[in-house]
């Protein structure tokens, strides 16, 4: 089912007699859900773009690439750098802005500017009873009562089907620089990334690869802004990190690709795991715990993003990373794999009770992506 309008979508949901599997572009099928597929891909198009107000409004089925192209013409961008899962998951199609918001999909820049939900200004969606709901608007301070905009971000279609989203955007940058450290072990790399992120030099990305695209361990610290400012801050950051080893600076496009836009897309999309066998787990944790947690996993490969706060682990097929980690301060999501476990981390009892209450209100019949997040 592929409704072309919000009203048609509301009629389909109101008249549904069984579960519905909500889908945007179909590029990130994380977790298992039942039912007939309900796609939003035909509800597409940018309905409002005000470059001066740094605001864009688009229907949920609008391809992310279309939005990024529109923004690029005005030298603007989506600040939260959404990941493209197609390489990692081996999927086709086009990522949609509704899917990005529904999954709260955020890339390496999250540590400096925030997640997708921090840039969501307003939403329109259809709940499980077929009611059309609007919340938020076109400015940051626009909500009284419950902030359903933030609630919908990361709900993966279990509370309602997005039909339109309003987002704040940011100006693009003049230059991008990268400070590189080679040969650090995981503990040293996380300490170096923490030092960089705690400095006044405004790093916008911090990633570490025990095995990089060229085979050696590499730690990447990104700096963005005006060209002279990037050069100055990169030089200062290199001095700050000299106790961890020799650091090099790259500004702009480079032959080896580390400091370039392509290099950070490699980080963002976990491209190192794209053509490799095994299950892929996404683990959020305290950076100070990350190296010890990764050691517990005994994974085939790992990479760190968000200064160590995000661990990507490639595990042997069928191995449950949560059993390896036992109790820890964070959560693990099975993004790709065959392990017979829930994709999403089990919630603590108090949070699970709140979640159940919300779903009972927004989807009383339990027809929207049933079982996906439980």
C-alpha cells in the first residue's frame, strides 16, 4: 500500500483489520515487524523552504538526497549528518526524510551539534486510529504541552506514521580539517578524542579505527569552519595532542581520503563493514567504558564514533553481543544479523511501562510495526 496523500493514509490506517509494516524508502530494515507493508514513498516533495529562516518542511517520503541538493544550492546542510545504511545493510531504494526522523538517524556530527531530534521543529503524522495529528511548527520554541515532535523521533513508526516534517538547517562550512593520530590502541585513542572534544577548538567529529581503510590504527578528529580558523584550530589541536604521539593535519580533499568529505562519509556509513561477513551491532556507552566493553565483545572488528560513545562491532553470525557485555551503562542494537534476539535493547521496567502506556494511547489496536521495538 502506497498512499499518495495524508488523507488516504489516514483512511488506510483507520480501516486496517490487521498489522501494518511501516516503511519509508526501505533502506534500513532494522528489527522484525509483521503485517502488510505501508509505504510513504509517494508522499513526497518539499513544501516550504526559507533559507533566511534556516527552515525546511518536506513530506515524509521525500528523498534525503533531494533535500540535501536543495539545501546545497543555498550553501546550507542538514546539520546532524544522517547515516546512509544502504552499503552496510545491502539495501536498495532511497533514504527518505521521514525514515531519518522516525529513526532519529544521526552521524558523526552529533557530538557537536546534536541529534536529528534536536533539529526537528514540527511533525504531522497519522496515529494508529487513523487520526491526523500536528505538533510543533517552524521555530525552535513552538510547543506547549507534550512535545510530540521529540517523541516521534526514534519511535520507528510504532506510535504513528509521519507525513510531514519541519527541520532547522544550518549554513554549510567553508573548510574541513582533520587531525590524525596513527598507531594508538583503543584506550589511548579514546583518551585523545576526549581531550580533543574537551578542548576549546570545537571538534565536530571524533572517530577511531583499530584497523583503518589503509590497515593501520587511525584516530580522526574533525574541525570545520572558516578556512583560516580551521587551520589555526587544527594546529592548536595538534599541539594539544602531541603527548599521544605524532599528529598530522589534513585540510580539504586529500589523496588518502581520511580528512575529506568522502572519508567522513566512510565513518558515518560504517563502510568498513559493508562487504564483510557477520552480524553488526551498534552500542551506545560512556566513552570511558568503551575500550573495556569492546574487549569483552571479542568482535571480528570494531570502530568507534562520537569520541568513543558509539561502538560499531562486527560479530560472528548468531552471537548475542548483549550476553558478552552483560550489564553495562548503555544499550546495544542489532543493526544487521541473524541472531535470534530482539533488535532493540530491552528497556528497564519503569521505562517499559511508560512506553507501553504511550503505545496504548497512540496505537490502541497495536497495528503499527507491532513487535518491532519489543
